[in-house]
C-alpha cells in the first residue's frame, strides 16, 4: 500500500476506526462507543441496509435443511458441519448475545413503538414481494402480522404507480402456499406515474394521507382479516402509521419488503445511526479510504478522500467492515486476480487457478461466493494484527443462500468490538455479557 | 392436423429467411414462415452489429467486398431507421503488418469501397480512446445495424401483406413425394399441435442448420461448416466509430459501437454442432487482450456480457480445410432441382448479415423461376416499415423521446428505457409468456443491471395481464434469470461482478425466488422440508414482546 500524502491538518486520532457503515460496521462502532472508546466510522457510502429487507436473518438454510425452522438449534449443526463458517468462529453464544444487545439498542433508538420481534427459537416465515415465504429471525413490528402460520385470508394491496410491487403475482404465489390471498389495486392520487416505495413512504408519514388511503381501500376489502402492503408505511413514525391503518381498516396490516431502495432497511440504518450518535461515536459518509499507512504488521492510519480533500485517521485499532464482492470491498479484476480493496489483505476461499469461479447454473452455489478476508479465530486479519474483520468481508459464508447476512453482521460486529476492548485492556464495556 | 396452403414456405426466421418472406410478400406471393425458436434467435441475433463497408474483405475476398459495397448503400436507404451511421476506421497498430495498409488501400480502390486515408492525429481527435501509437488510419462507411429492429420491421411488413409468420414452429418432416417437395409438417412448440403447410416452393433458409434440414428432404451433401465466434459487449461506447485493425482479418480485431454499448469480436472456431455455445476462457482473455491493444484501458471498462454466434460457412467443393476463416464468406443458393433432381426446394446459406437482402433477392428470383412467373424484386427501393423517412437512428434519440413522455409514463427497464405501455403492447402482440421473447423485441434486461430490476416488474405485469397461473409466471421469471446469467458468468469481473451480486441479493436475499414453488432447488424437496415451517410456528416467541392485535 502507498502511504498517505501530506494532509493540511494532522491526522485525527481515535481509539478505533471502523471502515464501512453497514450493519456490521455500525454494530462494532456502537459497541465500542458504548464501552467508552472514541470511535469513528468512515465509509464510501451508506451500507447494505438500504438494499436488504430490513429483517435480521440469522439462518434460513443449511445443507440438508431447505428451510430452517429453529435457527438457534440449526446454528449448532452448521457450526459442527462447516468449521470455516463465520458462525463457527463466533460461536452461538455470541450470536445470542448480539441479538439481545440489538433488541436493547433498537428499542432505545427506534421511533416510538417501532420494535423488532422474534427470536432464535423459531424463524418467522414472511411473504416476499414475489409471494415466496422467506424465513427471518427478527422482523420489524410492521411486518410481524404477515407471519405465514397466522395468515389465512389476506388482501395484497398495491398501486400501479409503484412498479416495484405486483399484488397479483404475490397473491397468486401465496395461494400456492395455501394462503387465501387476493390482489387489490388502488389508483392513488400521486404526482407522478412512477413512484418508488420511498416516495410513497414519505406520504404515509402524513395522517391525512393515511385517512385518504384507508377511505379508498376500505370499500375494496371483503372478508380478509389481513392486509399486506409493500414496505412503505412511513419513515418518521411507522408504528403510528401501522396502528392508524389497523384501526381504520379494522384488520391486521403488514409490510412486504420489495426492491431497493428498502424503506425498512433505511429505518434500520437510522436506528443504528442514532444509537451511534447517542453513544458518542462519529460517522463520516462519502469518505472512501484511498490509502493506508502501514508499519510492519500494523496499520497506523488510513487516509480518506472526501469533498476533494484528504483526511487521515490514526488509531491503534481498525475494524474492516467493508463488505464482500457486492459492496466492492473485495474485487476480481479482468485478469482474474482477487483482492481486498481497502487494505490489500490476504483472502481465503479463492478458487485455485484453472478452477471455475462461477458455474453456469444461476441458482447453484458459486465457487467464488464464499471468498473473504483471511482471519484468525479472533477475527483478526492475517498479516495485520490490529485489524479486526466483520460482516460480509468474512470468508466462508453465503449470505443470501444461507439467509445469514444480518446475523453474521451483528454477531461479528459485536465480537469485533469485544476483541478490541479486551485486547486494548480498556476493561469490559458497560452492560456486556460474559461469553 | 390442420393444413395451410401457400406459394412459398420459408424454413428459418433469421435475417435471410425473414428477408425472403418480406421480398416474396412484396412481389405479391403468399408466404408462410416457420422457425423452431423465435425470429433472429440463431446466428442473426448473435452477431456484433457491423454493417460492412466492404473494407474487411477488400484484400482477401474482392467479390464479398463488392457485394458489401452495394448492399451497404441499399440498406442505408431502405433500413435507415435500423442503422446508426457511425462510420468506420481501419487503423494500423504496432502489432499489425505495416505493409498491409497499402494493399488495403489498393483493394478498396479496386472493389469500390469508399476509403480515405487520414492522419493518425486526426483519427485520434475523433476517437480519443484509440491507441495513440497507431501509424495509419483510413475512413470507410462502416455502420452499426440493429438486427432485431431490421427483422421485426421486415416481419411486420410481410405480415401486413398477408404473410403468416410462425415462430416456435419446428419442422418435423419435409413432405417429399418422389422428386417433388410439397411443403412440410411443423410442430407448435407451445401447444404441441402439428401443422401441415402445403407449399409450391419450400425455401430452406436455416443457415448453419441447412445441412440438417436438407437431409430431412433426403438430400445429402449440403455441408455447412459451423464457425463459432464469441463477442463481448462492453457497457460503454468506448468508441463511437466502428474500429477495425488494418490487417488480414483475425480474432478480436473489430469494435462496433451499437446502441449504448460497444461490442468486440470475434473468434472463429470450427465446431460440429451449430447449437454449441461454449465460451472458452482463453477466448475471453484473447478478446480482452486485443481490446486493450485497440483501446488502452479496455480491461478496466465494464464487460456486460459474452455470447457466441455460429457462422454458416458453406463448404466449397475444392476447400477441404477446417480453418473456417479461409472458407469463403460468400453465400450459396442451391436449386435442388438442378443439383439433385428434386423440385420445389431451394437452400440458401452462407453469406453474412450485410448481404441478407441480396441473398433473399436471389432466392425469390429462383422461386419465381420455379413457379414460372415473372415478378420483379422491390426490396432495393421499398423502405422497411419505420424507415420511410430515410433518417438514421441516433444514439440518444430514445432518451429524448422518453424524457418528453416521462411524466405520464412508467419505466419498467431503466437501462434500456422500456416503458410500461410498450411492454404491455409487446406482451399482447407476441402472446408469449417467455420474457426472452419480449427482450428481443424491446431490449428488456439488456443493460448494465442485466435484468436485476426489470425481471420482477415484467413478471408481475405479465402475470397481471395474461392471467397466468403462478407457476407459469414463476417459471418465466426463473428462466429469464437463468438466461441472463448465461451470458454474464463467463466474463464476470470488476463492477459487473458487484452488479451480479446485487442482483443475486435482490432475487435470493429479498425476493427469495429460490423458495418459489417451481424453483429448481425446491422442486424435489419442497414438500418434505418446507411445509412444516409454514404452519404451527408461533412467531412471537423469543426475546421481545409481540404486540397483540
């Protein structure tokens, strides 16, 4: 790596610098800040939250179990059968602790009443926009009424203005799964023929709009006891929007996640951002790490470029939570060389030369899919002893196939903070549980 | 079995076959055309989009060069709307034989290819990404041509004149009694129904598959050597002019700017099976290396997709070579009455896209001779539907049109600017539930995200409009994802890999398509492991309270 060039000001000093603002990076940063560390998150952009469903999926599928029902128990089987999986490094105790911590943190930083429900005992099975049933471990309260076991007669409501949600297809597939679902189309008064879920969500923040919406929807409903809507029930106070709709419609209402940008994902990001701020951590978005200062096995500082100027961040510890192939944290170039982009760290899980990286079947597991930064059991990067790795940058996982992306992100972010706190001798963070 | 009667039965819906249908319909003949797949799904839909000036053949194959010169002029007139007038350059790079340039200029002069030598600095001003070390540069009237637009235009034009165009009808037998071919039986791939088509003349326009179809009529020895070539679409207009290496034609020496991409081509490998679509890694690497020589930085640009096309190279009696580039690129029209004593059957094969119209003209001339009728060809002057104004396609034209309509329109595919109304029309017109058929009409899913966003939207609209069963809609969605992936994975790196992972995230992570009833993985095991999880789960158990209704 090249060293950073001279900056106008000296470097900014922190106890820890976190690279990446997805669920993993934010979790690590909040934990560190809660333990009293001075921490700063630097990120090229907002993280994975805006793309994902806004649920916390711990484990949805393992070898031989197409649909994991009890994630806590399945976790033990996964750990036994895949020693290279991040969960095997973390251990199931850390997973449970990180979820408990998430409940507390989410509850403290959420808009009133907007809480996550569920647990490791049992996955919830929720409809997707295509009408498939997807297992999730924790879900926002606005999705909870969509749980398949309680869903008998549902109206699936959409509007032609939203091209990212198709009620008839969703309902048809739900009927295949034995749920009596019926599509309902509303012609809403919107300023454009083409609205995103985000655009409509902003309207749902307004009680007057909700009243109009319900006045139009009510006469179209029949005997359904549930109403499914694309995930767009507001950003500021979604729980109030949910309660308002349920009261006006006299039915249970639930959100169905659809194409990005994800409204529930943005709410999750906002929860994490507030938690970081209230714990005293800093967050710099739009700051891509462009260089690192390295002394032997240690990273001394990273340089970011933002708004046309370079800033240097020095710290005894770094958390690398820059994601995997999807976020660009790990790259494959046209000469088929794979590399970790931020710090140039060694990788694990790269197929040997001459072996396939991808296979012709879209639905099969792709050989390059489990690539990640080589780490020791403490999540420390090979060749960089003060860098702890978290999230999708960890090797050995297939986040979407296994339905484990957020679970790994939370648990490894949580663990990364633990490792740093312990190693730096700062004492146990307030409220931490022994593992 | 139902029966149709017609003057001319055309087997094969590529540019040549549809060209024959258009030509014959313009002459007032009744036509039926069948193809085993969709129109332009074979070789025609799998080329780089180059409308030759003739320059590429000026030294090696003067006859082919002359044909290209003439056809280039005609197509610019009659298929104006399908053509972007990019112009072309032949440039000598440090890797090319410097002596070829003078032979090239002489060959162009001799064959009538309009060719003007310009200073390398001047060429570089127009194409600043070109390798600055070029030593010679020639301007020629190459252009890019949208083959789908061309084929649909001819197909619509022929249908307006009464032709019946039947895609997804595969010929299962050719009706031959004695020395006369009287038509064929085709099977509808969707319904499974068979259809007898009685025809006064049958035209075998099946390109690389022509030998197989001739054999069905009991005619041996029609040998077509399939020459397989790969092409890679780069997600940018790396050049805005067709750029050729000034050397004897070889692999990876052309970059064609077409629509919003540029296509590098191609390789040339003999294959025994015209349905062979293998993409060898070493050919991908060779294309990228050659691209780097023409446009430094080529490898850092985003590669969208790779595909293969199979050239139909009719084997000349004297050539016994398997080096397919050395076999003539000229076309061959076989009158089986003269060749084999079998009346009522013609085979047209070989050739290249640029000369499809000429091939069609010669074929329909022969049809008329067999019918004993005199009907002059009109395709040289009659514009294709949509090309009446004589104006060429311009990049940005669609965007300008879309922006004017955007307020009231919804874009289903942002990459290729496909509005909802157009998608709904295409669904109604094709009657197809196959999103890949829609793609060939509208370019749905052909842009940078390769269907990442439009696949779900289009499936939803298809389902709503067509009243499909869920399983049919799901099958369309899954098949389209697989079809897009087919061209992506062999050339997946850089930003396109990020895109592919995002698409995977959307479909597997957010939508959970692998959990649909028809999904490949769950097809067998779904009942066993799936149902239990759906019922009986309380859902509210665990670490946090759940609000009561």
